[in-house]
């Protein structure tokens, strides 16, 4: 336990994204100690396909940093590595964001950080696989800010100006075990490796390298490891600081962050009990804690302790920072975020209400009726999701286009929104049918975190959508059931391959996507829709953007504020029940997106453990993937017929609160597990929500793993490591490179 007066505290600051920084004319790797490259050097160049969308190292981030105490005439940038844990949040070394190099006082805090995924040399900047973002907010430990000796506190978290896009293969993490004997590796951008660009210039740290080895470690050996660092004989060099230390498993879980070397071993700061509470530190990026002091102009806060002490999020979320910067049609402005009153309704309360949209749950049925609810509730919620997604994308894209009026972006913003909303609604229906087990708890915990942190306020938006949603009901066949039921075995059709390009290179290797692309049973009566079902799924996965993301929340927040102040008063003509119903289906759409994001994070083993419960309390005869695909076909058919009216006629009117109507309206064109039986009656998630027995676990979802993964399986063969020889005498000095 640390005796420092700064124990448990963190420093946080924001970047000035409107300022300018010198062009990157040279780079250097910025280290506080020497690192070791061992002989022989077993590092290997990562395959460029691993950088691409869906590649296993897509979430490895190349960093370029400048610091507060650098001379303004100095054109050099430091280099480092990071790893994404969400589309807009990455983990890296503390000394990448606050450097002690360059003298007794060091270079201080970072003031500009460029973040790249897919980077493979300066010639690759314009490649379609490369994306660039900028650091917006920084969090690191106060102990690292106040002493370079606190190497065990050398970790930081960066929130980006906007999320990276695509299939990112995000890293998960878990507390570093106290002892281990396992295959682990470090993946990053070492500065001792270089490439020659098209102009014949050498660039160091341009390419990604990886190395894995069978490592034994013991964090409790304080005699030989007083700072309780994770030590390993894996070659590293300057530029790799901040890289993830990962287990070589299918889902590549990170158990530490590489920070420095020390003679015969390189080292990482660790996660959890023996190191740093990642979830607690990350919470500072999304929640408001009182400032209790400053250090060199950096605000110091002390976040609430997590329940488990090893990485679980606080049970009572603190509200997000009160203001955020977004774009409107005229430029960059600051708007208020949601207040506590607007966010007061808890996750479980919302889940209970949206789960009752069918209106068939007795005492839990809604206290009002509406044409938007009942049998058509699922498709209507998906239509609302498509509309919200389009609105969010239009506003968010306006920011990227430098203030282009949101209305002009509607056509582009609508692409993929309908398809993703259909898949999200089908996923939510599956979640509500799930039996309660460890995997389900992980899903619900992830849903709660995603919904709590990213759900936009739709109080003023939903009523504007209500007229269009009501009109769409007339286009839906109300005699059908869109809440998936079991089919009789005799009526089930044979599985057929989906049409389209379903190669792994097209989608990466996400296990949920892989399950969805398997041969599928056509839904009886909707065989024609099956012909385009493959393209619907492709659009949902490849084109559709998540409704729950920071950019969407900010964009919808701006729109909601504008609608609240607008003279446009559609709500006054609405029956109060219709306004309530519209808000409810909008919240269901948001909850559905949270469900989709959560199931997409599961690995193959976890997906195989999902069991569904039918209305009689018995095991559902359909497996998880069959259920989702059957539900999506039924919902998709209805949405395909009804959604274009809303997107054509209602969305432009709503966006009119931000900009004058455009002359053209947007039109959206639609771009196995076996069954088990048991005599024990089962309880679905929806039933637990309704009877009040469902609780959101305080355990971090990163700690909930498949049962067979909980014990270590020793490596079949150990790698033999010869006598070590350090060939890097980096010490405290930066390694410069002139371009």
C-alpha cells in the first residue's frame, strides 16, 4: 500500500484542440530508463493485415507527443504506443503524457498528442486503413506526476476528440494475477526498427513489432520486486512505451502496460490490487469529481473507491462534466450536457419499461396504451433507432466537415442506420430471453455501463419523431408477431448460405459476426426478404455507426437543446400518451444498441454459453444465433416497408431546428448452437427485471470470463532463453531522428 500523500489521487487536464503545433519534422522515443533488446532478438514484424479493420492489432495506437516545456522552435515529437479499450479511449504509459526526461524538471505534461491506428510509416498517412485522432482529455496518477520514482504508477488514459471507426477489435483487460506462468507478449512501435520512405529517408518507429514468450512472474516477491512490477524477458525499445502486455489467447486480454526496462528484464505497470485501478481512473474521463488541489496547473481529483478494489466501476456514477464542445451549422460552440434530473431514471427502470413495450406482461404492462406499442413495438423501436442514428450521424459529421449544415449530411448519415437498428432490436429481444448466468451478467453489466455513460437525452427529440412513427404503424402488418417465438420443428426451413461477401477478410474475426454469417433458416412467409438479408447484415456491421458513442451523444444533445428552444411546437398537437410512447420506443432503441454492443464484445466460448428461456420457463429450442437472425428477418421486413417515410419526411423537419431545410430530402435504401432441455423452470432476464430480482453486478465485465478459462493451462513447450545481453543504452536520453 502506498504511503504517498498523493495515493489514490489522479491528475487530469484537457488539450487545446484549437491551437497549432509545429509540423512533425523529427521524432524521438522518450524514455525514463534504459530498455533491453535481448540476444537473440525474437521480435517479429506484425503483418500489415493485422493493422487493418478487424485485424487483431487494429486497436494498437501509434502516438506522437509534444510537451509543455519543449522550446516552441523545437520541431521534434516524441513517440509512443497505446491500446484502445473503447473507440474513443486508450491506455498508454504515464510518461507519454507527462515526461520526466530532459532535465531535473522534465518536459512536463503533453500539450499535443496525435493518435493513429493502422500506421505503418509516414508514407501510409493517406492510406485508407489509417485513421488519425487527437487527444482531448488526459488522466494519469498523481503519484507519477509528483515523482519519477513512482514507476509502478506510470500509466495514463487518453480520451480522443472523436471515436475511431470500424471493427476495432478493442482490447479488454483484467487485474494482473499475483503469480503467473503463461505466454505473454508486447506489441508496439520500437524506435530501433526503421523503414526507408519513398524519398529515401529513414523513419524510426514506423512499423509495429510483436514478441511473445513464456514468462514466470510473482508480484508478491517484494524482495526482488519492491514496486511489484510485471517483469518479462521480452525485447523492447523506446517507442514501445504504453504498449499492452497481453496474454496470447483468442481474445488477447491485457494484464499490464509496458513502461520501461531494467537490465535483464523489461517491465510493465500492473492492473488492480498490486497496481492501478483502471476502471476508477477511466471514470474520471466521464464523471465529475471535485478538484482537491493542483500540481503545475494540473487539476487533482480523488475518485470514489471501487467496490472490489481491483478495477470495478463505482456503483453510483458521478455525473459527467457539465459542458461539452460540439459543432452547429455556424461553428464551434459549448452546450450543457444532461443534468442529473434528466439522467435520474436508472438503467433497470428503463430496461423494465422498454421490456414491457409488447404490453403483455400483466401487472408490469404500461399504464397507458398507444398504437406505437403492443405487437408492433419491436419494429417501431427499430425505426426510432434508425431515425436517431441518422440524426446523430448528421450532427456528428457536421463537426468533422467543419460546420456543414447537418441537413446536408442526412443522406450520408442515414446509410446503414436502418440495418443496424434492426440488428440491435433483435439482439435486445435475445438478451431479454436469456437465462441468468455469468455471461449474461457480463452482458447486462456492459449494457449498464454503455447506457449510463453514452445514452443521449431524447426528451425533446422523441415527440418530434412521434408523427412519423405513428404513420409508419399503418405500413406494418399488425397481425404478425415481431417478438420472436419458438417455431414448430415441422415448420422450420433448412439453413441456407447468406448472399454476399462473408469472407473473414471482409469483416475481421469478431466472433459474433462470425456466428451471424453462418447458414441461416429463412423465416416462413418472409422468404423474399431472405434474399437481401445478407446485405442487411453487411450494412449493419460494416457501415452502420453505433448510436451509443461520444460524438452521437454530443450531437443529439445539441439537437435536443435546439428543439427545446425552437418555436416549432409539434408536441402541443400530440396526445400525452403518444408523447410518452414515442419517448419510450426511443429509449428502447437506445437500449437495443447497448445490447448489440455488449453481445459483440463476447468471445466464441462466451457466446456458446448463452441459453434462452421460452415463455413457459423452459429452455428455448432455438440457439442464440438462430433466435437473433429469425427475429431480425421479421423485424427487418416491417422496417424496410415503414422506415423510409420517417427518414424522408420527419428527420429533415427535426434537423430543421438547426438549419434551414434543404431542397432534397434524404432517402435510405437498404444498403449454431444446439438446443438443450431441462425439467427445471428457467427465469429470463425480462422476468427478473419485472420482479425486481435483476441486479447489475459491481464486478468489472473484464473479470467475468468463461468457466473453462479460469484456470491456467501450462504451455506445451517452453521457449529457451539464452544468457541476456542488453544492446540498448538508451538511459534517460531521447533517441532523435531527423527526417
